[in-house]
């Protein structure tokens, strides 16, 4: 299956149920992990090194999902293999008191990439059209007087799209991965975290509480994906029950994007080349 099969189409109604949480690839976990992933990571690492050396473009990667869907593991097994100097990761939690005093996109700024960097958002500004909506926190949102409560989400979708377009037009590519996990698989993974003492640290009681809103989350995810997948900032829906398969898709999408950017190692020319040749000769004659 091509990467495009996982990409959410632009300006087209979708049903999240049409994107399977599993493609039956769990049985292939060992093969994908040992045979497929290392080659993909090696290619991704080489392309990222060129991006970092060239320092012309940056990439913002958004990872969005419910708890236990595989965001952290994707960072650990894929992105952590890249050049640390050209990589940054930011986790979005509940807004601090300082962050709440600003517009909802304000806290995004520290997580943005510099030119030559890949910046990863583990959850993101999209929480402001997900959790805020699930828990009906719109009353806490500062809005223009002319905006009705029911219109705030459309407004925010448009603002997010505008901001991602702004980033793209300034040389910063935005790519977004939604980890589509089944309710049964989340239950299985949460129980593993709860029962295994070595994984207790990964568990939060709030994870179970949020399951009570499962259906509402699915409805909101569906609308969010539909309203904010654009040509310049696409969403990809991962079959998150198949953990290693999902990581391979993320790797392939990133490779495809980097090939599109086509970064190159800078070439030395002119006086710098003459100076380089001079010092090469000097060192060779020592």
C-alpha cells in the first residue's frame, strides 16, 4: 500500500471508520522491526543530515493520538536515531498559568524547528480543538464578541490552517500523523502498563478516565482531520494497532518528504575552496 493511502484527502468528507486501526501486520512485528526499520532509519538519517547541513528548510512533525497509541515509541524507535543536533522534541501538556495568558498558539513557538531541524510535537496545538472541545472548556476561551460558541471550532480550524500555510511559505514543512487505535487495543496496552511494574511509570489514572469519552473523541478526531488536512500540511492516519507497521509508514512518509525538499550538502567554492586546498596540503605534508 502506498503512503498516499494513509493521507487524508483535501476538502473531502471522510469517515474515520474507513481507516482501519489494524491491517493485520502485528504478526510481522519482528520482521518489520529487524529487516525493514533499520534500512528506513538509515535512509532517513542520511537525508536528515543533509537537511541539517544545508540549513535552508525545517520540518515540523505533529504526533496526535489518545494515550497508548504509540506516539512516544515512534519518537524512541524512529526519530531518536537521527542527528541529535538537528532534532528537537516538545511534549504538550495542560497549559501553564503563563501560557494561558496568551493566545492558544503562543506556546507552540518554542517547539518550532530552526532551519536544518526536524521538530517533533508530542501532542500539539491541536489539543485546543480536541480536549478543549471534549470537556466543553469553550467557556474558558477568550473569543471575539462576534464569535458564537458553536462557531469557535471552525474559526480555530481556519486559524490553524492559516498558520501552517504561513510556516510552509517560509520554508518550514508541516507533516501530521494521527495514530488511529482501536478501543480494545488501548485497553490491552493500558492493562499492560498497569500490571507491569516496569511500565507503571507510563500509566496515568487520567488515561482510564478519558476512555469514558471515547466516542466523542472519535467524532472530534474525524472532523479535525477533515478540516485541517491540506496540500501544504497533510494528515496521515496510522493503523496504530500495528505498532511496527505504523512506524515504518511514518519513516516512509518522512523519507518521501525529505526527498521532495531535496537537501544537499553545501559545496565549498571560490576563495574558500582555495583556502581548503591550502590547508589540506599543509596537513598532508606534516
